[in-house]
C-alpha cells in the first residue's frame, strides 16, 4: 500500500512531504473479515484549501483542535505533524467483511470515502458512500468540494435578483459560481445556466443590465476563463471590484486577506459577506473604519462540517449529501481537473497548486 505522510517543514517552502512505501503484513487485511471492507483506490483529489495550508505549514499546528469534527478517523486526530491527510478518495470494494449484512450488494461497487490519499484502504460500512449510477470516479472525488460550495451558497442565502460577487476562483470558488449559475436570472450581460438543463428565470434586468449578476474576481487568467465556462456573468481582476459593485452578497473563498477587504468594501450597506476561507495562523488585518461601522454589513463564517443552526429544522447532512450528488450530475466537476499524477509525484503536485499553476490535481492509483 502507498500512502502520504505529511511532516513539519523545516521552513515555509521547504520540501516536507515524503511518499512512503509501506509493506503490510497479510494479517492486516484479514481484519476486514468482520465488519470492514477493503477498497482498492482509483483516484483521490488534493484539497486546495486545508491541505495546502498543511503543505505550507500555515495552519494551526500543535492545536488541540480535531482535524475534522465529523469525519470518522479525523475526529480523534489533532492538527499537528506528522499526519496523514486527504478526504476525497474513490475506489472499488474488493473485499467485504463476513458480518456485513449487505456485503454481497457492495462487492465490486464504486464507493467514495473521506479517507487520506492511499492506494488501498480498510473502512467500516459507515465510512463508505456508494457512488450513484451515472457519476464517474473522477467526478465523485469532488464530493466534499461540491458539498462545501453548496454549504457556502446556503449560508449566503442569495435571493432572486440579488447581485453576487465571488472573490477567488480556485476550485471552491468555481464550484460556487457553477451552483449559483444554475439558478441565475437571465440578464443582458449574457448570464447563463452553466450549461445545465435548468432554465434561467426570465426576469428583465434593471437599467444597468446587471440584475442578478454573478461577478467573480481572481488574479489568474486561466481561472477567470474557467469561471466564464462555469457560468459567471463577468470574470474580472480584483482591481475592478470597486467599479463592478456594489453587491448585495460577497462570498470570499480566496484565502487572501486583501480579497476579504475588497469583499467588505464592495458590499452594499446592509449586505452580507460570507467568509469561506480558513486563514490558519496568518495575521489578517482589515480596515474597518467609519464607513464599515455605519454600514450594518454582516460578516459570516461558513464551514461545511455541520449544518448551520438556522437550517437544522429542515436540513440534515443526509439531505445535503443527496443534493450534492445531484448537483455533481449537472456540474460534472471532473472537467476542472487540470493535472493527474501518481503518488510519487506528490511533492510536484502540491507545489503546482501552491503556485496557482493548476486549478485542481488528482492522484491516480
């Protein structure tokens, strides 16, 4: 079995990632004889947010906080080196525990699991999510990313006709753009429904032609081009945000404090700023002067691990999971994979993402 171990870097950009070949004794795989499954990995996706923070060494190292509060196997591991990481793996069940009630129906099935990058895993039934028919392994590895984007859209609570800005068009930003474009109102700026079969609502634009527009901002040209393909009304450089606004809602998923400042500044008084970035141990400084003080703007943190309190009467993780799978059929997120590598190329893969040279990178086993 091949897996990735992340170790503390000697300096911020020094190489710290070791790809280890681990020879497992035969008895290890016999542990699946009861309630466990052996899954032969097909592919996995690098998280361009949390995982890059760990790669750079800019996360809350030595914190007592759990790696994730809801993912089994990460809830009892803390944010400290060394650690195994990754939570977007798809494979095929090759062996089933004899005590599993539905073992026969699961053998050979394509499954998703919130597991670290590894060529083979052993997991219990609760950890396996059967990939629905019609979704490829390459699309299925985007399940956590699409759920994260959906959670951001839920937190933003965008109303029909509101103008939305998305700061950052990395993987999560592009997926937010795509989900919002599925219900985008047609405008004279050429907004479209992201290539899906869902029709736009035919409501006339306002006099400035930007009623219900989705404006996105990034510094990288390839990302802006991808955003247009994903359904953005306009894809602009950050320097244009002050003239493109004001916006009713701004969603910040760039991981850049300057973008967060721009999101705050370009939002209308009484508007909403949704912060999806995790800044780790970065020193974030914002200018919140008299204009902000009088604006009654709302800044809200968004994180996918739990259902927001105001939605718990209607939504459960199971319901959101089901919608995520349906959205993946419409979005087909595998088109956002710009590079596929093997685990022995892991260091290169992380460096490419860190430089912004790729939108998303997957491992193939």
